[in-house]
C-alpha cells in the first residue's frame, strides 16, 4: 500500500501529477475511486464510508486500486 500527500501548486498541477503517477503504476481508469466534493461544502461521514467501501473491492483490470 502506498500513500501520497500532494500539497502546493495549482489544482491542475496536482491532478496532472496524480494522472502521471497512476499511469506509471499501471492503474486503469476503472481501478480508481475519487472522493468528490462540492466547493464550499464539507465531506461527510457517509461520503467517507462509501469511499472506503469502494477501496475494499478488488481492482478490475490491474493489480492496484487507487483512492483519490
């Protein structure tokens, strides 16, 4: 298991780094889960629980499952 904390730069630069890293690790677009939130709203406990449930599943195409 790997964990990365990505800070600084612009949102676009951070997203670019994530895409590049996922490609290097051969993580399929079907094998990552993105925790979405709306600007100005908080992420709730229900959102986090759902996110964790998706991360427990096995990857569909590759050897890794990524949570963003």
